[in-house]
């Protein structure tokens, strides 16, 4: 097993990298790396470095770069807008969001959020959560580090009117749709997958009705999480997993089909008969966000 480390982009210049602080201590005291051993360094901005351990002295470890690999950014930038749950659950959410490819994580302070932060606490917590995200990408070998933002009141975030091509709201309300229907409608209209998406996930007890109305008024699309009431952390992982699945399925569908060797399947295809897959939506029915100010969407089920 090859071990992975993280260095920010500004520390990944030249032909030699230098581990210091916690990364160096982990390399020397925990992993006990030896001279000549190979490791991978991630810079969180799309570069992977294959390195060879050189020297360890004065609390630092020098690494010689053997190879560099550029990893393209995710085709769709996903933002998780997560109401802060009680206790340390947010750390688990940040970890899983990083593993599932979220590009940004925004902790939200809503009416039913119990935890509150002073300005100093918010800075300290944000730094801690960012470190959790770093550990997650090291574990997964991801070249892109999600940005964890400072906790923000919901109304302040809505006031930014940030635009997303597909903004989702994890919702318990009747009439919520499966995300696939929105992806199908978007693809039918634009002929491609979305470049940006977000999902709002609420706290224990969900968003209040007024908050839900405000999020939907900003353009968010309510999506169902199935018949069960999920914990906030489970809801976040569920939403990101479903979005990843839908995006990957469409990405692979867009690739050239392999040769069939002249074989034909029996019967007409869905496109020939006009049939639709279960859960799909007629193309004449608009499911896309209405024009106008929007932020993104996503409500979380109660825990």
C-alpha cells in the first residue's frame, strides 16, 4: 500500500517537496517511512505527485518528485448546503461529502439548529472541518479538495443569490420527485449534464416551513429521499450518492457505444416505441428551475 500526504499548491513547487508539521510527524512516527520509499502527495487542486522519500531531519521530511499527474476537475461542481446537526455529526458529514466528490461544503445555521458559534469558534471549527476533508481525500486518493466554508445563516446565504444549474432540496413533502427526472429534463433541454448542482439538507426536525418556502422560492427543486425518514448525516450521504450515480450514468452514456458485432436485440427500443423508463418524465413537462434569483436547494429529513 502506498501512503498519501497532502500539501497545499503553494508548497508543491520545484522538484523536491517538504513535509512538515503533522504530515511529517505522521510519516516518521506513525508510518515510519524509510529512505527510498515511495509515497503520493496530493495538492487538492488537481495534481498528484509520485515521490520518493529522501531525508528526515529537524521535524521535516524531504521528498523527490518522480512523476506528476494532472487530474481533471469534476465535470459537475456539487455544493452541499448542510444545516449543522447536533454534536460532532457535521464532521462525519464533511468526511463523507469529501469522499463522495462534493466540491464545496457550506454549514448552515437555521432556525432549528441547536449549535451556535462565536466568531472565534466559527473560525476554529471551519479549520477543523477543513482538516477532516483533507484526511478524507488522502484516504480516498482524491486530487481535488472540497472547500469547507464558514458557518452561514440560511437567509444570508440565500441573499447571495448564487446560481446553480440544478439546485435540489432534500424534502419530505408530497410531490417531491426523484432527481433522475430533473436530470432527464435538463439533458433533454441542454443536451449535456449540468456543470453545477447543489443540495440543501436540513437539521434534526428539517427546515421550518418558512425556510422551505424561501429555499424553493429561490429556485430549488424538491427531491424525494424515499419513504423513510433519515438522519441528517444519512440524508446528506444519500443525496450525494444519488447525484454521483446520475452524473456518472449520464457521463458513460455519452461515451461512444462499443461495437455490437452486428447483433441486434429483440424488439423495439424505448426510443422507437416512445416508452419511458420507470421514474422518467415526459420531455414536454418542464422540471427545470424557473428563471430568476436562486441559491440552490436541498432539505434534509428529520433525524
